[in-house]
C-alpha cells in the first residue's frame, strides 16, 4: 500500500508542476504590445491627467492603426458633462477613467485597450526628462490671450519645461475663450511631444524602459513602453486630431462653465475624424487651407513659395507679411491638427521646423512663416 501511495504522491506532484508550467507558458505567450503593433487590429489608449488636487485636467483617446501607420487623437475636455450638466468630468476626480471607458466605447465603437493615468508631478517629470518640449508662442494673439499666469514667454519658437507645460495645458478661468484656448494648447503640446520623440535627434535608450511605470499608472509593462517608443521612431505616422464637441454653458451662480455633450453629435465628430484618415484626404494638397507670411525684409518670398506649393497642388488661400520682419528661421505651423499637411508643406519648401500651434478659429490647416533662411533654390 505504501508503495502505491508513494507513486500516487509522485504522480500528484508531477501533475501540479506540469500544471504550473503550462499556466506560466500560456501566460508568457500572451501577446504584449510589441506583438500587437504588428497586427491589423486597431489599438486604443485612454490618457487621463490629474492636477495636484486630483481633479481631472486633460483627457485624450488615441486610436492607432499599427500597420496602416495612421493615428487619431480625440481630446476630451475636463469641463465636459455627459449627464446634461449634472457634473463635469473634472469633478469626478480619480473615478473619471472608469466612468469614461464605457462612454467612449459606446461613442466610438472601439474597445479601450489600455488606460494611462498621470498626475501633475509625473507630467512635469516626463517633460523635464525629455529636456522640454517645443512650443510656438503667437506673435500677436489679442483675442485668445495665453492662459499661463506665472510664466512670461517671448513671441516665437521656444522650449518649455515641466512646470510651464503643466500650467499651459491645465489653467482655466471658465470663460468660453479660455476653455477653447486650453484645448488648443493641449492638442499642440501632445503633437509637439510626438514630433520630439519620433525625431532622429531624440535617442531613447533601452535602459529607460523602467521609467514608464514611474511616469504613468497603467497596465502597460516596462517592455510595452519601449516597444511603443521604438514603433514611433521607426514609423512616420499620419495623424489627425479633434475633440469631443459640446454646447458651452456658463452658470452665473457657480461662475463655472460646462460643456454639455450630446452623444449623437460627439459620434459624428469621431466619424469625421476617422473618415479623414481612412479617405486619404491628407494626400490632396488642394483640400488644405494654407496661408504664407513673409517675415523678412525680402519682398516676393511669399508669392514665390505659393508658386512652389501650387506645383504640388496645394492651394494657398492668402499671402502677406508677418508681424516680424527679421525672423531668422522659417517654420510651418500646424493649425488644425491635420498634421500631415504641415509635414508635406515643410518638405516641399525645404523648411526644417514644423510646430503645432492649433487654433481652429483661424480656419486654416497650416501657416507658413518664411524667415531669412528661406531660399527658393532650397525648395524641394
């Protein structure tokens, strides 16, 4: 009997060890983000940012076609309300991610694959770790004055760091103009961040992967962050951005503004964003809205640049003189979030710098600011 009992114990232990091995093997074979980035299936990411009071300060729903190299950015305003003004997302604080997930899945028809939460300290740290991010401050912007209350920036192209970047995308005084301006700042900053990370000059070393979990609260693992950065550096994405629209309402009693979201209108906005990417409209220059400004004392540069773009089927709406007459380096500004137009224009004209300075009220896709470095013979 003891002999059979020993064999039973051995068999039992073998089955336990084999079961553990099988489970661990199956788990290790579950595809990580690196594997998913090679598939046809759309990947989605929900970013949620919180301020020092743990109030929701910015949101971004990203959908990525990995093999098609197309990416949509759908921005979510913190003063948005999905319950007809009962409460805003900002007021929901740390519960907003769980609240938003089913709302977005219903609105977009896409499952949220990954969520990433970042607080103000983490946000500042990641901007500083990247040695700042590019920002273009308008020459003259009397209508939409900057909502940065602590930092005084000079006009033109510059680099901003963590504290300033956080203030730029999170400060709000509840007026309709400022809520729009903050949204434009958020769109501009995220697109400028993408440009920095994907540029050849930025070297992301493998030993940095441990920083991912430090900067974000997410189900993503260290190797997933590295895989995503490597993907962005190897692939030039076609990007378009938009926002969840709503009806702005200002409450005189509470002195607070709210953005009332109607799901059918929001769904239409998302459909428009996805159709732009799928239709290939970004390939046709004549569909873009472009202005060219000569910021030098050399006359005729804007008209010459217009002729060059016309050869590539870009229709320029207007040309003129810029606010400055001594701009050293030319720059192309993305105005609508349909970034591909600006990238293509910069390449055609031989301009090295592209920045995102979103302002939909201008009714433009791109502003070309010609500087003293611009020469007709350099145009490609």
